C-alpha cells in the first residue's frame, strides 16, 4: 500500500491558549471576549453530543486586529488637537 497524504488546512484552528498568545492577551480576557460575543470563534460539534472549546482561525484574528485601533491610536483620537 502507498502512503496516504494528510491534508492540513491553509488556515487551521487555534485553541484558546494559542489564540491568546497570538493576540498577546491573557486567556481570561479572550474568554470574556467570547462570552460577550466580541470576537469570532467556532465550536466544533463532534457529533456525539460533545462540543469543543472555542477555536479561532488566524485569518479571522488578523482581520479583527486590523479593524481594532491600537491603544495609542485610541488615546490620540480621544485627545483634541487644540484646547
């Protein structure tokens, strides 16, 4: 028999710890974002009544980070140029 090839998706899922590390935030903050539906996540249904913990696609995290201003940008926007 020949060797079978395993196909790895181009945009695999990240687990909670990997996504938090990628975003540079504590896992608790990421959990709060999920609970508040402030971040896109996926729950995998295994078909046996069990579901996975939230999973994240790197491309969706990248898109979110492009839309969210950095702290410096948010502070600069909040401070008027002239008083």
